[in-house]
């Protein structure tokens, strides 16, 4: 081998070894990065503190909880320091959280409401001295002797003001069959036959063959499963017994609860601003009571009770009476294929309303949802998938919907122009809606007034076009995070 070859081989071998060393170094570095330990898993921070990594060290963020310390392990000295219980109760430290014990005549998490038998007089709740609308809850009120006397008979409630629900299931004062399950409800109870039995819950008979009673409706096929059965529904029907027409709007009502009509009636109210042409089945049993209905309709039953009502056809708006408490409407079971034109006041004052429907309403033509759940104090179901992209007015939509606290972050509100008092008095609501596009909104007066639980960062909202925002955030003591930067209005000036 020549001298030149020896030099070349040496240099080439050196270069090859150099590249091998470099490749090995990169490989080991990659492995070390891949195997890097997540210091926050599991979370070392106590009491729901937020764990963060900072230059290889753990930092616990305790800013949004009532604890402090390196690991959020130490209760803050006095959670009652800024909690006055609306000046109508006493605050105590409940494991690091403020807990209000209300004075007589007050109720609510922060003693912000009047108890039954009391009414607002200025900023105070004073005892009723004569009968008022809600003095005796659902009972009969008498004040002829100079003192209020409440007759709670047959209401399902007890107490001086009929304010305490009687649990008929717990105290065994129900008439459910021994083969049924009792479930307590507000002022009443329900009986449901156990699996393998059928009947109305008061009388339950054992099913020897699940299909003997022909339970599947509307052409459904019954598959026997011994003590039970399964219905295979034909296209266009659904439900346990194929009882629901997929195109129908289905609701459930209790005739003898407080509301319009006699205690064996349900009145379906319409809106004279729209044209109607619908059919109605007052029992959702496939028997149509009336067709081509163009206005209000009254379902009359032989006995008071709970009934399901199905509506199909052109039914653009169900109009609740805004002046009468409606405790008769219990639930929406199915939205169906109704093309809604308006949701304004649809469930106004419907105190017992829940939405059990798994499908979504067709809101493509809806521009007004104002007052939709106004005072619907039991409502708290997931409506995050609703298409509200054409809606322009959500004023008072969740006004005093005291239980509602659901995620609305995915809603497209870009066409909204009015959000007046949208969450006013929605005392449980505290969801992140910072992603809302509110650039077209003009009016936000009282939007979060008395939304006492709300505490979200809304500093990213584009509110340049808002020209009215009076009392936007009045009485929101918990709201410590950044708020919208209003340019053309002042929340403190009318």
C-alpha cells in the first residue's frame, strides 16, 4: 500500500468514526427526551391545585381554590372574609370553603332568595301577613282569621308553608306494587314495574313471555328474552316500544300540577304570529285526537295524571303563558322534525322542565331565543350541540335558570346583536365562553347581573360595537378574572 493510500484510509476511517459518534449522540439524546418523566402525573398538588412544571421543578397553582402552601395543602385563614351571605346569614368555614347558614325567611347558597311564606320588601324578606301567590307553595292559603293557615292536603308537601317535600318512598306512604320501584319526585312519586313485570306500577303482573302482551307498536318486531323483550322498530319509529314517531315533537306533562287549565287538562298554546297545521296525539299511543289544528288545543283526560303528548306537522312555536307558573310541563322527550320559527318564551316559568331528548331541535329558521328558559329553575341539560348560528336575540334566555351550568363554548353567536340579561340570576352558571364571537352585539345590559358563581376571563371579547352595558356585571362578587374592555359604554352608567 502506498503512502498516499495509507493517509487516505486514515482520514476516511476518522471521518466514518466521527459520523458514527455523532449519530450515536443524537440517538441517545432522542431517547432521553422520549423518556422524560412527566412530573405532574400523578398530580402532586392537593385539593385540586393545578400542577405546572417550571425548569424541571414542580409549581402548584392554588390561586382559584381556598388553599395555599407549596402543595395547596393549607386552608386559607378565613374563607368568610369576603362572603357576607347577602347580609342575611352566617358564614362558616366548611373545609376551606365558605358555607352560609341562612336567617329565617331566606334560602339559597348565599341566602339571596326568600323562603316560601316570605316575600321581598326592598332588600329584605318579610313574612307574608296575607295570602300571596306562593305563600303556601301548592297548598291552599287562608288568612280570614288574621293569621295565615296553609292546608297542604294532597299536595305532596308538609310544613307551615307546605315547603317540605314528602318522600312517599322513604316513609312508605306510596301505593306502589311490591314488584315495582318507587321514585320520589317534587310533590309526588312514580311507580315503575320491575324488570319482568308489567302494569301501571300500582298493579304489576309477572311477564311469562316478554312478547305475550304485544308491546311493540307501529309495526315493530318483538324479540322474546324470557322475562323481558326487545323491540326492533321499523324506519321512522323509535323508543323502547317503538312508540315514538321520529318526526314527532314529544313532551310529558302532569295535569294536576300548577298551571293553565283544570287538573285533568293540558292546553297546548300557539302563537297568533304564525300559521299552524298540525296533528296531536294526547297519549302518544298512535291514536290521533285531532288533525289540521290551526290554533290552541286542549287535551282532556278521564283522570288527573302524567301523560305524553306527540305533535307532528307545521308547529312553528309553542307559546308559554308568560304570566302563569307552568309546573305541568315535565320534560321534552323528543324534538322530532319540527322546523321551529321561534323559541321565544317557549319554556318561560316552566319550573319542572328537564330535557331528556337525545336528538336536537331544528333551529335553522330561529332568530329569537329570548326568555326561552326564563325562570326554568330545574333545567340543567347539555345543549352544547345546538345550532344557534342564525339567532340574533338571546336576551333573558337563562334569566333565573338557577340550576343551569352547562358548556356553551362551541356555540356560534356571531349573528347576535342582543345579549341583554342573558345570564341574569343564573346563579350556578360558571362556564368558559371566552371563545364566543360577540363582535356584532350592540346591547349587553345586565348580561351577568346576579350571576353569582360566574368567574371567567372574557378579556378577549371584541366589544367595540357594544353601546349599552349598564349593570353588565352587577352583584357578581365571585368574578375576579379579567372582564371585557368596553369602549363605547360604562357598566356603571345608564
